[in-house]
């Protein structure tokens, strides 16, 4: 069976994000987003969905966290 994993990056004026996902994982999660509630929710989705998810994000959190949240969710299509 073909691998069902991918790594994608998104760089904008507001954020630099890298997301790695393995749909055939076990629910492992690692995140460095600077948005604790987003990390918590993404961990629950990965754990209960039984896929591995790694997120690294640097965003303009000093202004607002919405660019970071928006760009991460656009990458994983949630």
C-alpha cells in the first residue's frame, strides 16, 4: 500500500508553518504553535483519529493568534 503521509510548509508575511501527517499512525502528536488551546484540540483530533501529527509554527502572536490558527487549519483542511 502507498504511504499515506505528507509534509507541507506555508510561509506568509504573518506565519511560517510546517505540518507533517501520517494517516497510518497511532495518534502521536507534537506541536510548537504558541497557541495552547489549538495544540490541545489538535492533539485530541490526532489521538482519537489515530493519525500522527507534527506541527511547527511561528506566527505574529504578539498581534493576534488568528493568523497562526487560520494557516495551520488551512494546511490540514479542518
